C-alpha cells in the first residue's frame, strides 16, 4: 500500500455541504440535500426571508442566517468573504456544516464555490449538491428547449462592462437585472438610466421593436410565475423587483453553413449515413 497516497486521502474532522433548496419552497429540495440539512451540526442559511428559514428550522434546529452580514452601502463581495470565513470556522472546529442557498448553490453564487475549494484545500470533506435553479424553471415555464436553437446566458452587467458577442439566432438570457451596472457591489436596485444604457447596447444586435420577455420564477407554491412580454424599447419602463431575468428570443433563423454541409456530404458518402437534419423547432 502506498502510505503517501493513503495519507493524502485521509480527511480531517469537519465537513461542509453546500446545497440548493431550489426555487419553489418545499417543492424542489432533493432527498440528498434534505439529508445534509437534517444531519448537520450547524446549518447556515443564505436566504432572504424568514418564512424559508422557519421551514428549514423544521429539519434542523440550529439554523444561522447569513442575511445580517448585508449592510446598506457595504460591498457584497465583502459580505460574501465574511460568509466564507464564518462557515469555514465551524468546519475547522470539526463540525458537520451545511450551507443552504436558493436554487442551485453553484449558479451566480461566489461563496459556495469558494468555501468548498477552501475546505478541500485544507483537507476537509466538502461537497456541493445541485438544486433546481431559476434557469431550470425558465425552460419549463417559457417552453424553451436549449438544445433546439441554443441558449446563451450572460450576467446582465457584463453587457456593459465587456464586449460580449451575442448569438441572436438562439435565445439570449440576461441575469441579475437588479444590480445592473453596479461596480460598487453595494447597490440592490437598478435606476432607470442603467436600464436605458442596456437597451442602447442591445439595440446594436436587436431591433427596438424586438419582443423580449421579463421572467420571474414562482418561489411559493401558490404564487404565479411572472411573465411579461414587451418591445425591447419598453424595458426601461418595466417595474422590477430585482429578481427578474430578461429573455431575448431569436431575432432571425439559423444561418446555413454551406462549407461544413459539403464536408458532411463527403463523409456521408463514405460512411453511408443519411442526410436528415435534426429538428430545430
């Protein structure tokens, strides 16, 4: 037996599991995530409402909210670093830690990735369990199959910070409209001028008349999914809660690649395969 290999596989006491509770309360939690919550010594909750925390409290009495770390004007990145420190401190104490996040813990969430990587680097057991994300709900509620025409996902502020190239023959989804253009990481609402700037940028690829969709998944079983269709030009006037996502449907058909199709014809002739194309509608 290789003793050095065995030593590298030995884990120190203490562990952390970052789990996703899904989007709709009580409906999306997976059995393995529930088990992590129920068996943890301490559960950290990165959730914005007390109702959800009370619901978690039925599974584990030791729930600690991470919300108080947010402060008006305080950088969100500073808050997220504090989350990592408070979570890893309990792991270092040898405790079995569970951290619960909305949706999928690895999507638009810096702290779960960081604490899992840090714990593993220090020799602790660390896992991330997937959850039903807002993206999953979006596909179901809007009837979009990302495998049909393709689906490009972009954090909305990146459209203003960077030179992003959009594929307008597929669906384009812009996330985190509530903090659009916020370079301070201390704002939680988006003033109208920032939305106007986003529309100006998007009009380089789309007509102002192009129909877009504002979407917000239901977080409660009795709540209705929010879907609002409008011309792109009207987006600055839309009422936002901060949880909406902007979906831009395709602006034109897929473009035929004649060169590659000719190459495929040659391969088909050699290998005796058919030339039927997969459906795109």
